[in-house]
């Protein structure tokens, strides 16, 4: 009897522990993949007019080096429209060739659009283009990092009514108030609107293109 009681306590304890673990584990089901790893379904090559192809290789989206730009824009074929606000997007990005920006992610913020740039202006600039007419190299989002070719980087973008926040390899690199401000893309990447990824004189490789909606109000 004592053995059975002890076993029952152990089972209940393990069950409670598993519930705690489940409660603390991020809900991966909330993430929606925007790239299936097998085809370009939902995407089309952005007509920048330069050279370079768009490929699927080893389960990755590959944007070949352009002259100077190359990229993809979402067609929403088979996908729901990207939320305009209160969402997070994550992507793994790698620069294979070149020395300039390999992440030129254009995205909506309510009824406006802007771009997250990583590796721009010769390889090191991170920022948002553009805010109140100032691009990623000349506004308060400007920061710097050393990007190595052949290395994967984790990028997480959060868009809310009040802010754009960006993490690079879990380090917050951008946290900017955007409510009531003028946001726009540079004319060179206007064709990435409403949602797209572009590279500049580089070849980029991308994986885990995923998005999820956020609650209407989250802690800022």
C-alpha cells in the first residue's frame, strides 16, 4: 500500500512538472511559415532590373547577388496577408557573397511601410529606412555590427502600434517609437512593398521565415 501511494505521488508530481514545462514553453504553433522550404510558392522575384536568380537550395531561400539589388516580394498565394501591426517576424539569414546588406526586409506598419537593413553602407550598418525622411544610416535606429560571410544570424522583428523593435541573435539592437511618425521605404526598394526581402550586391540565404500575430496590447 505504501509503495502504491508513493508511486501515485510520483506520477502526480511528474504530471504537474510537465504542465509547468508546457506552460513555460513558447507556443510554437502560433508561428506561421511564409516559406515552405521546397518551392517559391507565395513569392515572386522583385523586378529591380538587375542580374541574379532566386533559388531554393537545401531547404533555404537563396537570393543570388544582384547588380546591385535582387530580392523577393510576397504574392500571398496560399498565405494570408501579413498583419499591418501587432506582429512578430523571425528569420535566419546568412550572407554568402559580397560585403553589403543581406537583409533588406520591407514590412508594413499600419498603413505605412519601411525596411529593416542589416549589413548596409559597406557591411556594418543596422537600422530602419526611413523614419521622418532619414534612412537607416542617419536616424536614431542606426547601429553597427560585424557580419561574417557564411555565418547564420537570427533576426526577430516586432511591430506594434507604438514601436519597432529588433533583436539580432537575441540582443536588442533597435527599439524606436514610431507612433505619429512618417515611415517610408527608399525609392530603390519601393517594389518590395508590401512585404519583401532584398539584398544589395550580396548573395543571401534565408531559413525559418515565420510570422505570428501578437495581442492587441502587449508590454512595451
